[in-house]
């Protein structure tokens, strides 16, 4: 228990700290923050009317990441950096929620036989790709078949359990297996289950996501520019079937040096830095 003098000193210290923090907050509000020329979105609405301020999400979010992409072809790449990007521009049949639950994404419903050897999948109605074309089970079949039949595809290697597929109609697909495989939905809920447009497979694999004619997506964002070693630009996909993306654009910069990436975050050149090192966290 503190003595009388110690209590007074402690209370005085608390009072001083409160005053310092209050002054710091005022100075920060007066200075307008550390916005850069290309990234100067206001964090609060005009309060001249006396209404309470409200947070505003920037129209464009700038992100620095560590590893430059050498390919953005889902059939050919399977690593953490590309998968982070893929999940923004592509959808899967199932998806995993924050608490680890597997839920339908592109699917409306599904069923499995008692012997667990035959799955029947039903797509949601009126699904669209970012170019406005219909997303049907023919696209699902073409995607999974392209992965499975490509010996060099890491996605195909993960789909070994599929022995055959049959398109019943635009919204229905059957998947057959020679033996039960309990993690089936888990696998198709990750990057291995990314669904692409059938049109994309008409182009050479080295042109996927490089030739603008292959820019066809079904995720919350669509890729509109990839300049290797410079930047990747994503924009909101107006045809996305889920909740709209919360910001209009995302611009990603490859900043391979850890210290440079941290410095860019501190100066406000980027809003988010991926793969921050332990010594930079504070």
C-alpha cells in the first residue's frame, strides 16, 4: 500500500502524463497526418456541421510486399505471396471463414453419396465473371480438368483424388472418386480450387494474367495492370457475387529489402507492409 506522499506523487505523475497525451493528440490532429502526394485520403469527414467524425476507408490502399512475382498463373504457382493475391481476384467452390469453418462460396448447395465416392455440386445462380460473362459449371470443369491433366501443375498434383467429372447442366457438376477422401472440401477451398474462366485456357499458359485478354476474374477485385518489378493494380469487381470490396483500388509494390519496406510504411508511402521483421514491429 502506498504511503500518503507516494500517493500524491503517483497522482501527480498520472496528471502530467494525461496532459502530455492530450497535447500530443491535439498536435497530431492539427498537423493533418503524414499523407503523401499519392496517398492523401482524409481519415475523417467534415465536422463543420457539428456532427461526429466518422472513419473513412481510403479509395486506394497501397501495399508493399517482399517477393516479386514471376508468374500469376494459378495452374503454375503455389506459394504464399501469389496465393494472397489470388484470393483477392479469384473465388473457389468453398471457402474457409476466420474461425476455420468451411462454407459455400461459388456453390449454392452440394451433396455426397453414403460411400463418399460421388459429390454433386450446385452453383449459385446468375454468377458472373469480371468481363460480364456467365460463370457456369463448364468453367469449373475446364479449370479443374486443366489442373489435373497438366503434369507440371502443383494444383493438379493436389487433385489426385478426382477420378472423373461430369457436367450435368450449367449449374450442376458431379465429381467421382475411386476412394473416399475426407479433406476434399478443404483442398478445393484453398488456392488449388481457384476457378477460372474457360476462355483463359484458350491462351498459352505463359500469357495468363499477362495478356489483358486473360484478365477475367470472379473475386472481390480484378487485376487491371501488372508491370513486373514495378506494381500490380487491382480494382473493385462490380460483378462479384459476395459483399463488395471495401475500397476502390489496391496498388501493390514489390519492395524486397525488409528495411526499405518498413521505411516506406513509416513515411506513409504505403499503407500496409507485408512480412514485417521482428525488430520493426514496434
